[in-house]
């Protein structure tokens, strides 16, 4: 303990010795760590277990249905045979589907087709069919307010765990009778009513209908469109006026897996249900598809616009990892050069310590520890800058509906980022100087 205290005192004294050098180092460290902390906050916001997506990786999304027409190729398979030295051919044919569909029709689905073919999946604990893409304009104090609207069933509140500030969600009975009830976010309540308190029982007018507010939820922090709406109402309040045989509409499906099941089983069951959907126009289409994906796969697909969900997830991870690695590598290399220059000035100190019995491990630990202390000081400054930046980003709504989160996971991530940054940038210079011979070290007179 006493040795550790001495190392801390020595580290602080070294930092105060060359103030301009320390300022440059701390500025580079704090700025780099600030950006990394903002990235950590964004990742925690988008992929963390935050309501209403606390079980995001237990969800399977089915956003659309596609009708396709695949043409078949007939490929000749020729086996060469020889009879008395004369070549003869035994020809067979292989019928194979072309890789690309000739005709494609895809869209969100009608509530009818979802209810008929995807209700009661064995691997799903809960399911919900909803439409999050409606927008209605209302006028408040002579100014237009665009309200993003989600129409859903009662299962929506069991699949997504919204935080209710007051009131409750609508239930199956209200869905059945098409009750004009609504759940709104705190964000909309501020804009529409100017307050977030005592809103139960009040009405909000939209599309010439008066909806009675029965619940108020915390505004979702995620950018995911399936939870990031302003108001949530029963889908029966705006019934579909469609032919029941029409597969397309504005709805999508989300399934929550059972505890004793897994994603693979749920996806497999969805594929089986898709195979039971009849093709209405066999002269135009011969295949029906409805791709399903996990939360992270869906997020990657929407970001990279790729068809394969698993490939999208891998590619997005590689892009993010490469960007973070590049962003970390450049300042680390600069800091290594600065640390080498700083430690070279202390070569005589190293020689004296070795002359009095300090071994390579002692020297190595000292300089790495000093660099960690310096990095943690820069990390504290970076954390302050990151907190200020998060407040400004959220307050200005720079990322639209995304609200960067500050929680325990965020602080843990910041701690390990600072620790790793300090070790990496200090290890190489310390290792180099710890191996310096006593004679060469004492030739310097900068003790």
C-alpha cells in the first residue's frame, strides 16, 4: 500500500514537472475518450437492455412479406462413356432455380394475413401485429404538430415493456369494441398539453376523432421505429378496409420467444407458417417469403440495406469495430511517441533505480502505472466533456428521437475504455526503457 501511494505521488509530480507536455497529453486523451464514451453511450442506447426493448435479443421481427417469381434453369449433366474406344454420352438434366427472382412484390402485411397464419406460434410466448408508420397532423396554437402514430393490438404491451408514468395500456376488450382510447408519450404530452402530469381522462383530437388518454409512457430512447412513436391506439380505431385475400397492408409482426425455446426454433416455425400461405396468382408469382430476423439483425438490415440478416449483422459489426479500432489506434500511436519522449528524459532516473536494485518488473510497473494515472485524469475530463455533450445532444434533439443514455453500464464501459487506453499507450514505452542498461542510463545527466 505504501509503495502504491509513492507511485501515485511520483506520477502526479512527474505530470506537474512539464505542464505544457502534460496539457497536450491530457487534451489528446480526454478528447479521444470523450468520443469513445459517446460511442459507448450510443451503443448502449441502441443495443442495451433499455425499456421498451429490455429483451431485444429475445424478439424476432417480421416486417414484410414478399411475392416472388423464380425462373428455373435446365442444366445438362453429361457423363462421357467409351464403348470400344468410341465416346458415347449419357445425358441427364438438372432443374435448378435461378439465384435472382424475376418479379418481386413486397410490402408490409395486412392484419388479416398475420392474424390468420401467424397467431399462436408454439415457440412464441407473445406476439403483436402493429403498424408504426402512420402520421397525423394537428394544430396547436396555430402551429402544426405532426404526431407519429402506432396502431396495435393488446399484445404490443406484453412484447415491449414500456415504462408507464401513469395510467395503463389498452386491453383486449377495448381492442374488440374499437374503443377510442390512447397511450401517449411524455414528449407528446409536453407538446400537446404543456405538461406531463394528470393527463388521464383528457382527450386528444386526431383525424376528426377524440381519443381518451388512458396511459402515459416514458418517451423511448431508441431510434427503432417500431417503438418510437408519439401516440399508441387500438388498431380497430382505424379498421382496414381491404379485401381479406389481400396480403399487403401496413402491419408488421414481432414475436417474443418462450424461455424454454430459442431463436432458431422460432424462425423455423415462422418459415413453416409461411409455407402454408397459398399463392394467389401462380401465373405471376411462385414463391412467398417473409424474412424474420432478431433485433440486431433487423437493425443492421435497416442500416446497410442488405437482404441477408445474419450477413448484415456481421458486416455492421465489422464496420463498427474497424471504425473504433482506427479511431483508437491513431491517438494511441501519438501518445506512445509522447510517452517515449517523456521517459527518455528520465533515463538517468531509471539507471539510479536499477543501481539500487530495482528490476525490470519494478521499472515496467512504475511507468505503466504512471501512464494509467495520467489516462484516468484524462478519462475524468473526458467523462465530464461526454456528459456535457450528451446533455447538449439530447437537449437539441440532434439525433431526433434518440436519447443517449447515462447509466451504470455506461460508466463501467468508460472505466474499462480508460484503463485499456492507459495500458496500451504506456506499455510499449515502459517496456523499452525498463530494458535500458545501467551504464547507458547513467550516461544521461537529467536526474
